């Protein structure tokens, strides 16, 4: 099977400071990969390099495109990469405000991404936006309200709707449940799990929350000081960690 | 119960364990290496139920977790169907768990706030079954296991221990897995529900499932198991 995304030898430094070193991974269709590690471990650097938000110093990020098969995203033209970002890729930010247009209505936030891929029929766009608001459990009656009037959990769900409306194949998520109440987190986790299963999405989720990856991720990568120190099946890595750092990480979690 | 006589040849065994060993290395405690299992062999045929016995700490749960791919093997082979769990890539193990190998653990671990009916239907939806069919099958099992319909729309996280265990069992039996691991499936149950679970196990055997279980309930064990295997012989203190 061809991986949907294949990353090799990813390196990034910030001046003298190491971002990540020799990071490699394969992501297969329908798979959810978690990347964990503490603050400063390089997990967000890796995510941003893969998603095209940062330019790595070295490495390859090969995506299996619909039209032309596996292509190195880093050597694509800017316009090709932007097209990918609007169609097959989605990025869910930790802070919903970074992924939404706060001055535009909820419906507009969802419809905008549809229009970016060529949708022009206003009625149909509005209908699709309504469907998606319902799908992420936002009352369709709120379609003309701005996200500034939404709670944090609703904003995050709206960001997810905006991202998934074009039917992407790969979703990057940076701490998608960070900063939300525990009860709101649970609802969001359930929503994400259902969407991943029903849409056959592949996803890469960066988080420091081991409980979140246990429930969402099939496989896990553990990062420390810019390097991957352990990878494997999520429950295996958490229940039988092999690396000293992972053992420390797992044993440091407070039991609720 | 008939003890012993392992005639499970390599060809007809559904679960085949050979020369399996397990160590834990505690990197944050001076790098101590604990060898908990060495030279373990076990063969389970389709339609057969094998009970693991041995004192607490002898490695029953460790062996079950290794078969499921939850603990890594240090050495040896764990063949389930045509997959060697000890060497398989994570996505091969995920496919094995989805299609072939079920596990009823002692504790329910689910996303909070998901309704019980969906928790039970989930393994079927993952196999691509339509929503309503998956829910029908889940409802059927919940009825059999005496979970009142009024509770189906609620998350099982707030249920009693016995109710949670029955939800776990319903989930584990929703799909007719060819291989099943059962960890104390009758531990917290009253006589009626225990009988239902034993019936489910017998039915699974009749349809050809290979089952490995831990049963402290000896009466239940004698009713459903073909053989018992004492794992004390697998721990490294003893010659295997």
C-alpha cells in the first residue's frame, strides 16, 4: 500500500537552536497518527514543516496526490501547494481564532472554503454550510452569527467544519482539544472520531495529552529534544513503553 | 473438563505461541531488566477455549496482552490467524484487531459521553456495517445482557461495575471474531448474567472461535473451557 504521506530526514534548526532532527514517518490512508512530547520537544515544528507552514532545512515530505501520485510537497510550486491546502489538506489550529475569520459569519467561514474550490451556487453553498454546522452540533439557526459570539468549544467545532467541508484526505491538528473544558473536550473527541471513521480521513495530531491520543490515535510517535525516541501502536507505546523518556512521560500522568 | 492433550498442529491452530519471552527494562530505576516470561508455548484450535491459570503475578494478563499486541514480545512468535503479532507492523495488528481478534478486558475504556448503544456498535461500524444494522445487533446483545433500554442513550462511564462489564462483553461479542481473549468475563456478575455470558462463550465456540481466557470463577471455567494451562511454567524462574 502506498502511504498517503511519507516523511524522510526532516531537519530544522532555528539559528543555533534545534527544532527537529532526522524525523521520518509514514501515514497510511485512514490512519490517525499521534505525536506526543513535552513543550519544546519539536512536535509542533514537525507538524508545521509537514503542513508547509515552515520550510525545513533538509528532508522530504511526499504526499500521494490524486492527480499525479506521490509528489514532494517541498519542491512543489507555491500555487500547487496552496491548492493542496485548500482541497486535500486541512489544518486545525489549537486556537480556533487562528483558523477562523472572526469577522465573517459562521456560514461564511464554511462557505468560503467551498468557494475557494470553485463552488458558486449561493443556495447550495448555504445548504452545505447548514449541513456541516449540524454535523458539528452547532444549531443551524446560528449560521449568520459571527464566531465571536460563540463559546470556545463551538469555535473549535466551527473550525473543524470549515476544514472538513471540502472533503480533505489529510488533516493536521495542533492540540485540537487544548484549552477546552474537559466535558467539551470529550464531545470534540467523539466528534473527531466519528468524522475520521465515516470520512476515511487520515490525520496527524500533535498533543501533549496522552489521554487524547489513547482515544484518537492508531499509532504514536514520541519526541524528545527534536528527535523521535519511540514509535508504535498507541496502546503498546503507552502500556509497555520501551524508551526511558516514554516511561517517564507515562508514569508522570496524574491519575484522575 | 478434559485436561491436556495438545494436538493442535501448526496447520489447524488459530492461535499458536512458540518460545515466547518477555522482559521489562526499567530505564528510570537503574536500568533493571525483569524477565517475566521465557519459553512459553501455547496452541489453541478453532472452537476451543483454553483457560490460563496460575497465582496472581504469574503472567496470565501479560500473556493475554502480548497476544493482543499491547505488550511487546522480547523473543518468540505469536501467530493469530496468519499474522505474527510479535513481528507485525502496527497497521497489521490494527487490522487483526478489527477483523479477527477480539478482547474483553476487565475495564471499560471509552470516549466519555458516548451513548452505550454506540459504544457497543462501534466495532461493527469500524468494519463498515451500516449504522442501523450495527445498532440493531448492539441492542440485541444489550437486551440479552439485561442492560435496561433506559440506559442505552447514556454513557456507560457512570454505570455500576457489573453494568460496565456487561457493556464491555456486549462490545466484545458484537462481531463474531475468530479469536477471542477474555479477561475475567464473569467477575462482577450475578448468577443470571453470568449464565448469559457463559452461553455467549459457548455459542462463540460452536461457531468456531478460538478462545483464551482468565477465569477465577472455577465453576464457569469448568463449564466453558476445554483445557487449562498453568502459566507458572512460563515464568522465567521455572524451566520451561
